[in-house]
C-alpha cells in the first residue's frame, strides 16, 4: 500500500513540474514576442520608420539624405528647426554650405547637391532664362521684405533733397528696390515695364531730386555710410546685425518674393522633397518664424 502511495505521489509531482514548465515556456515566448514588438515600436518612435519611394541615396542606417546649400539666416536656421521632424520621417539633411554663391544653382543642376534654399522665384526664372536651365520651385517658404535703411536718418521725412540711394544691381532685386523707392514718393517708373525687372534707365520721372547707384548686393551694407539710403535684402541685414525694425520704408507683407526650395524638375515630387517642404511650411515652423524674427521674416502663404 505504501509503495502505491509513493508511486502516485511521484506521478503527481511529475505532472505538476511538466505543467509549470509549459506555463514558463509559454510565458517566455510571450515575453520574447512582447520584447520584439517593443523593439519595433522603439525603432519607429526613434525615426526608424523608413521613407518609401524616394530615389535619393540613403545612409548606413537607412535614412534618406538630402544634400543642400542655404543662406545662413534665416534659411539654415529654419532647416535646423525642422530636422527633428524630418528624422522621424526617415530623412536627414546634409548642409554642404550656408553661403550661396554664383554657382549654387549649377550645383543643383549637376546633381552635386539636391536642393538649395537661397532665392525667390523671379530670381530663379531669370537664372533659368539666362542659362537655359530648367530648375523649379518645390514650394515657397518665407518672405523677406526688401527694405530701405539709413545710417544718417531715422525717418523718411528727414531725408533731404539730392539724397544718394544705393540699390542691388541684379535685375529682380533692383526692380524690388526701385518699386519701394517709387512707393516712397521719390520716382515714377515707366508704366510699360515688362515683367518684374527694372533698372535706373526705366525711371520715367524723378519726383524728388535723388541720385541712385547700382552695385552688387553683397557690397551694399559695407558701403552703407557712403550713402544717405541703402536698400538691402532682409537676410543680409539680419546677418549683419542690423535692427530690421528700424527701416525707412519697405515692401508690404504681401510681397510675391517668397524664398523657395529649388530642385531639379524630376525631383520636385520626390517624397523626401515633399516632406521637406511640408515641414518648412508647417504651423510649428510658422510659429517659430513669427517668434524669432520680429517681423523681418514672414511665413509664405
């Protein structure tokens, strides 16, 4: 009888141990599955989700990499602001330079870089016409109203007769400068101007006696003290530390000269380019612009 009792006890113990082993194995499998699921989730939350459909090169971690050139202010600062959002979408930005030059568009055309962010559409159209190129805008991001400043006078009404005014000498920015000089009451431009281009030879009438000199836009701020009024692009004024709220007169906020993301025509609809433009035009970026540039930079509509 004792033998039977011992045998039954042993069988029961074996069954209990087996059952526990099965439960533990199942628990281990579930834990492993949960761990794997968490790993996938963590990877996606940290930007692991990869961008599909883009033809641009990827890095060793699978991120699409867009190479670009921007101006320093505010362009590179806006790119820096949207980089975290872009990484979550599987995109990284490689800024080759934060100083555009005369061959920046050519570097996009050749494929050396993928985009630039340093010009407005009329400037690009002038470049395309002059160079038989076909670069396009992927989207307008912000406006930098061109403005007139002075090292000598605080108000427009203080500017005397025979004042000297310096303006940029490239066709589109000179047109912008002459338009605000006209709106300020100094001159009257030819009403039959074709396109958004003008030079001093297109001045029909001097309403107030002034002299206007055309020079390279990069030299204007350095020569500001030589003139009564100097007209320059907002990004150059910001970079030079000029208080952009202290202008004599400037373009209105509905200026058509939005700074654009410039790309090759075949890249305009690439998912990576689309994502870049979306983030630069997001509500978060608009808020950043409004809070950081004191009205000198305006989000494009």
